[in-house]
C-alpha cells in the first residue's frame, strides 16, 4: 500500500490525447510521442508517477503495463466525453479481509452514511457562506442546511437520510448557481451548460476518488449510503460526497471569471455537449482544483480504511473541510 510520503512525492499526470498519441517505455522512463511525426513530447520517470489519467485516444505497450505494475501506477483512460473506458491498478487486490468486512456490513446501518452526508452538507454550507450573499435563496439554503445538520444524527432510516440530503442539495444548487440561470439539477440530461459542466466535473472526481480507494483494495461496488446496483461503484459514489464541493466551487468560479462559457458547448436536440477542442481546458481546470487536495484525499481514504477495518466508532471517521 502507499504511504503519505508516496502521495507527497508522486504526481498525478493528465495526458490530453484528443489527437491519438503513443505511450511507450524507454530507458526506464515513460515517453509520450506523436505517432505520425515520431516526436517525443515529454518524458516522465515512473518513480514520480502516482496515476496517469488519459483523455482521448492512446496506444499502450506491454512494457508500459509491466512498468505500471512494478511501480504501482494507476492507468485510467476516458473518452473525449470523459466516460471511463479502461481502468488498471494492481495494488491491494488481495485484501480479502477488507472485502469480507464490506460484504458482511449491514446495509440497514446508516451510521457511517450519516457522517458522509453531514460532511457534504457542512461543505455546501461553507462555500455558500463564502459567497457573502444575503438574498432569499441563499438565506433559505443556509437555514435548510443548518436544520439538516442539527437533525441528521437522529435520522433512523435510509429514506429519511436520503430525503435530508436531497432537499439540502436542491436548495444549495438554487442559491449557489443562481447567477448561472439555474433551473434544477438534471444529471446526464445536460439541459444547460452548468449541468453539463457538473457532469464533467463529477465524472473526473469519481475517477480520481476511485484511484485512491483502489490503493487499499476496497470492493468498489459495496457502499454504505448508495444502494448496491448492478455495475454501480456505490462506494466511490459514497466517498466522493464530501468532496463534491470542490467541483461546485470550481464551476461557479470558472463561469464567473469567464474561464468557462456557454460558447464552449454545442447544443444538439436540447442537450449541451462540450466541444472537443474545449476538453483540455475543462479537464485541466478540474484536475488542477482536485490535485491541490491530493494529500487530504489520501489521508481521508487512509483514515476511512483504518476505521472500517478496526470497527471504530463513527466519531473517529474522517471528515474533509474545504
């Protein structure tokens, strides 16, 4: 398994391959090349790589996979729409004791889920306060979040907890994105540029969190809040909840500073889709925001793992504060 020193000294590299590129190994280094011009664009020492996020089209070689395995480098490939295509990571797959505990976990036990959702709402409240707005939408969202935080620990069933999380998110989005003509959260429908940007940002966050969870050998399909569905990595959905605020804040700031724009999207049958030539800008913006917190994310997942394995009280579980 990785240590805090590994996280501090290694880097997550994002490679934009909208135009197909080659990755190969030479003299113990990773080379990124233009296939047609046979030109080396960059060289990366494997000792410095924590993970490779590749966006677009890439050719990989057997020596590359071998090196990734030897140095525990995660390899994540997503298409130009940021949909995951391939994920490879060899670390901690044999942690059967952890997986046994996960499979024995009582899904009616929402004690850990309460911590995750409370933490999410705390962060929503935090970035909402930082807007320094006093309008009715912001005031209402603030009151809703505060009321939920005071009541959430007394929730006694899953539906009640889910209802609290849903109502807080609804009012939070209405207030936080009100300057962006917000009309409601519509996942995957992409009915406006803000929803489309949220889908992109949350997809990147999902893949980012999955990388850290795989370091410890978690069964990603067994969650503590999100119910277990076929092919849904419920644990990743759980653990990313407190960190969604990073994406939310990045989107609001980027649109307000004109880094993001409605012109970055094309509209097809009412659906907003990011222009291919804008992919690198959006991926860089989101990864830059996330990588700032890589130490916090690692320590969070590490602490979560230790608490879960040692059956610690929920008061010992980690929290993330933006």
